[in-house]
């Protein structure tokens, strides 16, 4: 008898500031926020033989991955809306977007967001990039790390 694999859905949301960033600390200072991760052009791209062609300053919402995407967006919104004027200024020299990820091991479903969860992105002219990943499962669990 096959063991049942528990279905899951996981979410994440990351503000990405990217382009030619000479000093990452300047972005942190201007926003009054620390990045979750920074990456430099020329660094290897995870899982590929390619290299980054731009620098990245990233802040990922530290919300549990099993919480709805709306919760991740709300965390970022609470930190970024008060700093909207700085984001607008940063956007004059660098690219800014919000990268969200939805992962599932059951291949059905998806997510929905109410307009108010996205309105602040429109207000600040921040694009939304979404990755949808359906992971294969076996009796031993996911075959792709989550």
C-alpha cells in the first residue's frame, strides 16, 4: 500500500532592487532596512553555469512559508509604504520589483489576492513577478527541495 504524501502549498515574497549597485550599504541606509541577501554581478546563479549580470539587494518577508501570500505581502507593505518616497527615488536609478513564489506538490489550485494587497505596488510603480513551481512527490516526500 502506498503511503499518502501530505499536500502542501508554500509562498514567499521578496522585494528586489537590482542594477549596477556600487554600495549596497547606501540602499540599506536610505531605506532604513537591512537586506535578507545581497548578490553581486559576476556571481554564479544557483543551479546553473550562468553568472549574474546585475547586482541585487533583496528583502524577503520572514513569514512562515505555509502562510498565505497575502501575509507575506502585508509584511513587506508595512515596512515599505512608509518609505515610498525613497523607493520612488531609488527607482530613478535602479530596477525595483516584487518577486513572489508559489510552490505546491499537488499540481492543483493556486492563489488569489484581493486588490488591496496589490494597490501599494501600483502606487509605487513596482512590478510583480510570480514563479509557480509544482514539485514532484514520491513516497519519501518531495523530489525537489522546498
